[in-house]
C-alpha cells in the first residue's frame, strides 16, 4: 500500500487492540493510488494535563485522497450537501468504551455511561481530552496550529441502536463497526472543509490553512506521545518509594482521625509534609478504593505531583478510585462555572477570593442546594464526588477558600499540610483548626536534604539570625554546596549535570531558579528568561516556566531542565538546584516587602518587632525556601560578589562540603 501506517503503544491493552481495528479500517478504506503517512498511538499519557489519559491518538497526511461526503463548508456553513472532499491532513483523538448498550443513555446531547461512582459524562470527557492534547502540543510546537477532532467509540453499540439513541442530534459517536468514509463524515462536523474552487470540491485539513506548507513533524510527535513513559530519574523513583513503598505506614492516630476530624500535618520546609499527605492519599486509593483530590495554589507543584503519581501508576481519572491534582484556582473556577455563578469569558483570577465568597454564601444560605450538589456529582463527578481532600501549603490559603471547602465537603474530609515559617502568599495567616476537632502531627526531621545540605541551611539561618529548628538525619549522608561569583558558570554546571546523570537522574531533576531581574517583559505582556539563548548555546535545554503560557502545562520533552522564578518554587525539589542571581532575589524581596503583609498575623514574635526587623525576618524566611529545594547538590550564583549576601555565604563556606568559586 502506498500509505504508510505506523502503530505505536502498549500491545498488551484493549486500547492497542482498538488501534489494530482502526488500522484495518484505514487499510480497507484507502485506495491504491493514495499516498501518505499515518501514525496511530494507543495508551497516550499526557502528564500535567487534565484529563491525562487518551486511549488513541491518530494523525496523518494524505495525497490524492478524495471521498464523497455530505458536508457544509467553512465558507458556506448553511449549505449542507454532497461534496468531493480531499483529505489533506487529520488529527483525531478517540476514547473507546465497552459498556453494554442497555447501560448507555443520552442526557440532552451528551452520552453518559455508568462508573463505580455513578453516571459519567463521556461526551465532556472526550471534549476535554481534545483540549489536553492542544495544550500539550502548543508548549512544544506553537506552529502550525492543529485542529483536533475528538470521538467516542462505543465498542458494544451497533449502528442501528446508536441512531435510535442519538436521534437527530449531530454527534461524534462511532458505533462498533464503521468504515473510513463514516469517520471522515463525522470529522467534517467538527472541522469544516474549505472550498478550493467553484462547485463541489473542498479540502479537509487539520493543519491551519495559513501554514498548509508545513506538515506534521512525525518524529517529534512520536516522541511526545511515547517518550513520557521512559524510566523516571533517581529522585522520582525515591519519591515513589516514599509514597507507595511497602515500608510506608500511616500513623494510627492519623488513620483513626480520617473522616472524623480535620487532619493537620505540620512542619518546616523539607520535613516531608507533602509526601506524608500523598502517602495517606495513595493508601486510601490503592487499599480502600477511595477518590482523593489534592489541592495547592502553586501550579508548578501541582504539575510535579501529577508527574510523580503518573510514574507511580496511581490513577488520576475520576471513573474509579484515584488521586486527582488541581490548583485551588482551577477547582473554584470549574465549580463556579458548573453552578452558573460565572462563565469562561467572565472569570478572572483577580476575582478568585470574591468568587469563593459568593460560592460559600450560595451553599451556606441554600441558593445552591444539596440537590444541586448531588446533581453536579452525577454530571461532573471529577469536581465534587471526593472521599478525601488534601490541601498543600495550607498556611497560604485564604479564610474564604477554607470556608467554601469546609461548606462543600465538611472539615472531616480534609487533610492539610501547614508549613511552619513558610507563609508567603500575602494573605492573613490562616488558622485551619480553630473551633473544630483536629488531629495534628508535627514533622521535625529534614527528610528531603542530605545531611550536608541540611547542616548548611541550619548554619546559614543562624548567620541571618533566624530560629530554624530542624533535625538533621545522619543516615542521609552526603550532599554538597557550591557558591559561585559568576552568574552562570557553565563549565561548573556541565560538570554537576554530568554527575547528576551518573547518579541515575534525568534533566527534569536539575532545577534552575531565577529572580525577576533575569526575566524579560515584552511590550505584548509576554515574558521569558533573559539568558535563554545563552543557556541553549551552552547545551542546556530549558523549559522556561517564567513564560505565562508555559506555566499552564508541564514539561513535555524528557531532556528539558525546569526553570522557574524563585516565587514559584514552593514545594518543589530537585536532585540539583541552581539558584541563579541569589543576591538579586534577596534584594528583590527586601524592596518588595510590605509591612501590611504581617499586620494580620497572630504570631507573638512579630508583634514585638519594628518594621525593619519584620523586613529582615520576612526576607530571611523567603531565602530559606529556595535553599531547601535541593536533595544532593545546591548551586548558588551571585550577580555581585561584594554584596552582603555574598559575605554571608562566604562565612558559611568554611565547611569541607561547601565550595566557594571566585
């Protein structure tokens, strides 16, 4: 055959068998004079996206491929008739279902199927999968734009029962048996062909017509859709073992409190609060069949946790027991849209807290009733049908966010991680356990950093007059600190990277942090890392998290290092962490400090401080956040070797594991 069809994926799955069937449909439907290339990929995983799992992705380009299809066109949307459609390129995603016909129902124009938790909106699931792929592709190759058609393939539903089920509604549902012409006919309902000349001829293309000369990069797409399952690095494997390892035991006091009390896991940075919550959640998922939701306000942290759970094979889809991860903004926005309180067009992040207040009042006063909530549980179970809620960095949540979550789920379903001396979000510090039943565990040992790094942080905190009490774990031997007076010592960084790789890690596990001074703001409002080209020329391929658009999606390429602003590093970690321009970051925190950030605090220590003392403490606590991100190697670079920060760091460099490079 003149059309090359490649099949990729795990051959021991139902989805791969569906992909085989799909290949057969294409082989039968393509005539001998057609030319082109098609890739069919099954069991696609898009970590960092919600939804993450895609059953089948298929994309291809054809030449001399024409079908007689009943369709309208982009130019004449109301003129629906038989036309000769030339298929130039296509990009489809397919969700396959094996439910019995009697279990399938149409509610409005949406197809629903039963899951363990109740009816599931498969139409909405399929639509959201399309946008997961679009977001995933955009971060790597913004051009050409790709139009994706999404389909539901009901493997146990015949053509006649399907037609009886949907009636006259236009739809994207495929029966158990269909031909290629039917598939393209359904695709034309989503992506209108464009007329190419007078008469009945038109082109169907999934590549933006303005970029029609540029085709698919098959090698890049193949890598994107198959490489994410490559073996994780040593740090990721270490975290997986800490979360789901057989030796992990949940303390009886916490186990008994779940579902009865608010559970608080407290501790300073690096003491394992997030890991403990994930341990509890994963145990509930794998041993008790529970559905758990993990919330944080930090998007990069949410993506990092999604990645770890992905490699740990913890389910994230809401069709059964799972651990889903969302930002609090994403969660509240979705709830508000579902209840009709706001819309996609009207939603603004700046109005987030007010929106939480509105939702709380509606639920509390009965404008949103229990019947409304139960209805939403059936229609959008991925939003509210949760057995346990986990909240990370809870000290930075707003009172109104807490009140809404408690009102919707009840405080007994909530577990929070409360960071001691880690308050940074700029809202009044929140007391989660006030006037309710609480079970609290306080973590005191440094479980992230190796012994030398933990000792360095303790020495540094003493030099800047901060009371940073944390127990160093002697068993976590090793670790090194390198301080450089060069802003970007590439030779040193290459040596450290090579050692990082030798220890079994990937590029992902070498994390770069930058201050605002190293971020360029463009006239159109976009941003990027100022030294991106310089790093690229020196062999460092970066996922630039300073870009607002990239922050919405996780790193997709396996050879990319993460780069983020210091303000976004809360909760993150790396085997190697490189703090670029650390002194610039400290100066930025000094200049941006506002005394009002602490005026609502109930901490006794702050009440006795004047403005300058509060500034010093605020900056000191912020400086400890990036310094506690590294597991094995911490690199600190300076813009000004004569700065106060440089002198402080030099005073800490009298240890044999701290190296100061002029």
